C-alpha cells in the first residue's frame, strides 16, 4: 500500500513539474541552455578524444599487434640513450638466423633494412622514397596486404632478384590509373621490375606508410650496401608475446656474447611503447579538455539551482496551500527535485545530440576524427541527470521546509 502511495506521489509530482515547466517556457528554455552547452561541450570533446584514440590504435596495429622488433635503438629514448645505443654493434644475419633456428614462440621472422632513394618511371620521379629490404615473411609480421600482383617470395630473396613491391602513394604518384605490374622503374639509378602493389595503410604520426617500396633484402644489401644494421621483426604465437620477449633476450645475449654482468646491447621494441608514449603526451591535454567541459556543466547546474530558488519563492503561497490541505514535506521535496531533474534531462538530451553533431562536423572539416560510442552518450545523459539532482536538492529542501502558516501569509 505504501509503495502504491509512493508511485501516486511520483506521478502527481511529475504532472505538476511538467505543467510548471510548460507554463514558464521562456524560463525553462533559458535554464536548459546552461546544461545544453555543458553537455554539448563534454560530448564533443569525449567523441573527438575517443576518435583520436581509435585512430591511433588502428595506426599502431599496422606495426603488428603480436610483433617484437629487435633493433639497436629504442623507439622512445633520451639523448643520453641515443649516444649509448649508437655505439652498439649492428644487428645482422647472424642474429636473424639464430632466431629463425632457435625460437619456439615465433611464427614469422623478417629482416628489415631501409634507405631513402629517388624512384623514377619514365619522365616522372618521386624523391625521398623509403626503400625497405625484407623477405617473404614481412606481411606476417607487419600486416601489409597486397592489392595487386604479389609480394616477395623466397626465390626472390635467394636469387637476389631485381623486383620491387610499391606502396599505394608511389603507385598513384608515378602511374596514376595505369597498371604498374611488370613496369621497369629506377631506384636510384638501378632498374627494378614492379611485381606488386600494396593496399593503403594511411599515416602514422603525420608520416605516410604508403610512400614505401619493398625489395629482397639480399638485393638491397648488394645494391645499397651491407654496412647498415637490420631490424628483425618477430611475430609471436598469439598470447605468447611475453614469452617470446624473454626467449629473444636469451638468444640474442648468447649470440652477441653479452656477459652476465653487462646490460643488453640490443632493444626489443613493442607497439605498447608507442601507446604508452601517446598516453603520456595526450593524457594531461585530454584531462584539461574534459575538465573544461565538466566545469561548464557545473555552471549549468548552478543556473538550475538559482532558477529553482526563484521558482520556490514565486510559488511560496502555492506550497503553503498544498501543505495546509495535507501534502507532506516529502511530496513537496519530490516535486521540486523532479522538476530540476526534468530540466537537466531535457538539456542533457539536446546537448548530447548537438555534441555528437558538433564532433562529426569537426571530423568532416578537419583532420581530426570522432567516434560516437555508447559510453559518450551515457556520460552526457548520466552526468546531466546527476547535476540536476545535486543542484536541485537545495531548492527542493528549502521548499519542503517552508512553514505552512508563513507560506500562506506570503504575498
């Protein structure tokens, strides 16, 4: 019976609250504007942040989610680290062959070495092209996909064939809509035959991953020199990345004859290092951006509280009449809390829609990306409802504590 009475009071309070808001349409509109602006700001910021995070995660995944890169240098290092690593011995085929022979947790191992050259086709040329010498195992370690033709195969590497696979940017710049398969191009001044083209991979940290070309590592060393250190990309059995890292450390220390008391003279790079650096660089910025949005929401909540206090004062006599005919304090309290919550919910709903629209507009007009996720919507609506309840509680309490006799005498 008590539960039925409570539901009746809630329904009646809701009806009165809606009637009051409709009767004071201009006031309701102005009150909701603060919440609309606050929620819109938070939703737009969160959507853009989530879009950037997803875009970064997708770009980092191109490095191979289950791949460890053995190198002389760390991807993330200080100037002091750099000078120390610069003096390390180069990594070469001895380390590559040891990993291929001894690793139990690797499913693919590929060498990677790089040089920047000019690529020419007839009267067109492209400068600053990253020429990568690698093997047929490279796609399994990096996730590249062939769009046409084929990638390198083992006989290309074994016989040092003069063949090349092109990135999508190179294909567009030199060949346009023309099919590049079988065409002869000049890398530096050396002729190569195009055997494949890769699907687009996009940019990473502002650098194109499609302005690369790939040749057999044996051919690369013969044409462009053998003194460069190589990077060894090692793809792990799914779920065994940590075990692979420990295994590689043991193999490399033995092959490179590192004594037990000395530190590693090589680096094992993983994509988590890039993600960690990204989070460090952007964490404070994101915190400030979200903080600004939340402050705007709080300002909107203060606006709700002020308007509700004005409403309580204007309806003092009405409250006295209701108390005089038997309305309990909890009924008055519930009525004004529901009224504040309705204003906040209305502003939150409109602000959520406008925020998502603003995020999409930013993504359309700028290089930034935006991701509309359920969590962003829940955040906007949930926080606006919370703000409405918190800032509406004080005016509701004031209304419920009014003395009926004094309220009836109020003019």
